[in-house]
């Protein structure tokens, strides 16, 4: 069972799952094969990056300076 990571936000429509066995097409194109992309691409890093960048750049209410409530969790890739 491979590891997958879900990133979701309570304040906007963000809800993505990153699966270490299914790298994005752009990564496959970059590395030249699915096997090489699986070796090089990190689902956890991608999910964490989306979470951190989202939290740093998006605001629920600009005047109050409240950031979006964005979360990352490990999920079963079979779900």
C-alpha cells in the first residue's frame, strides 16, 4: 500500500490528494518515465508545499488578517 497525502482547506475549495504511486503528468514528462518519476517525486513534499504556500499566501479576511485553515493528512491510497 502506497502513501497518499490529502490537502484540504476549510475556507476555500482546495481538496487534493497526492499519491506517491501516481506522480503528476508534468513530473512524468520531466523525468521521462513513470518509474523514474516515482523514484524522484515526493507526494509528501508536494502536499506539504501546497499546504504551506496556501497558508502563506491566501487570506480568509484581509482586514482581519485571518489565514485560511488548511490541513494535510496521510490517507490510504486505496480510498
